C-alpha cells in the first residue's frame, strides 16, 4: 500500500492523485506499489483459498504490504469460515430435529455456510485487480500486522 505524503490517506491501485486532498502520488511510492502488486499477486490470490492462506503468510516477502494485506484478509476469512460452517451445520442439525423450525433453520444454515464463498470471490477479484480493498463486514479486522 502507498500513502499520501500530504495527508496520509491510502492510495488505491490505479489512483495517481489523493482522493482526500488532491496531492499527486509520489512517483517512487507509485512505482514501489505497482512493483509489489506485480510480484506478489499470486500470493494475494492464494490468501483467499482456505488453508492456502499459509502460503502468503509464510512464503511471501516480508516487505510486501500487498501480500500482507491480503494474507490478513484471507486469515480473517478462514477463521470466520470455520465458525460459520460450525454454526450452519448446527442449525441444520437442529432444524432436522425440530421439524417445524427446520423450515427456517435449515435455509439459515445453508446461507451461513455459503457466505464465505462470496467473500472468497470478492477477495480473489480484489487481489487479481491489484486492489487493497477490505472485504465487506469482516475485512476491518486485523490479525497480521
Ligand atoms: Zn492526501
């Protein structure tokens, strides 16, 4: 990630002027960011594919802010995925026993288990585009600095 030298706001990929204060992005920062994206895009994509998040965590260059950003997002997603899949499975089980509530519980369980797939697709698209956008809802959490 590159930051505005004037106000500190983060530059998204493809931006050459700060959206907050209008300052031009420093050329060195721009080059560094673009190089980071080009070299570490594969690591960033792996971050969203389940346990493969370990590849960017362990193998991506330590100074790659782009890979690190996506590794963190992927790790948060993996943890949420485990929780949602357990809760979803429990709801489906409960729905199977309490047959009246099953009408509500079983679809709710299916939705909870499907959510991570949507986040995964969003994350992969962001990584492939060279963007450092947070995932909706869960992307605000930081585990890896
Ligand atoms: Zn600025």
